[in-house]
C-alpha cells in the first residue's frame, strides 16, 4: 500500500469592505465549513486546519516591518488545512468541495516537503 503524503490547502478570498454577510449567511458558511472539514476528518485524512486573523505584519528583506497582510491579485490567505492523500490529484479533488469556492475564493493545493 502506498504511503500517504501530506498536502497543504491554502484558502484565499477577496475581502470586501462594502459587503457584510448577514447572520444567516455567516451561520450557513459555518455549517458548510464544518461539513467540509468534518468529511475529511471522518475519512482520517485531516492533519490540521487554521483560520488566519486579519491582523498581521510583513517583514521585508531589509528588516522593515509593514503592518498588514500581503494582498496578491486582490486576495488574502484566509487559512489553511493539512490533509493526507495518496497524490496531488486526490488532494485536489478534496479541495474542490471547499466552501471558499462558493464565495469567489480559490484553493491552492501543494505537497508538503520536509525541510
């Protein structure tokens, strides 16, 4: 049997100051995320998952500290998940069910390599 590898799923979305979801929409999103994470956990493929706060600092190569997070292509990294899978294809199939996709976000899937 092939040894499972670990993959990181990075969740990105475009933040908006103009739109605030309703309580009902927030509750629905929580349920969708719970089902998504729970489904992977039940299959014993979940290693860890984290939601990132909107506060942070960036340290540039010259050691200058810039308050805030990196916004690339109008998106921020909102969180990540480490999963076990036999291949990049299998991990990618898991990511296709991520709730961030339903709000216009993206998921990047990358194999984790030991340092």
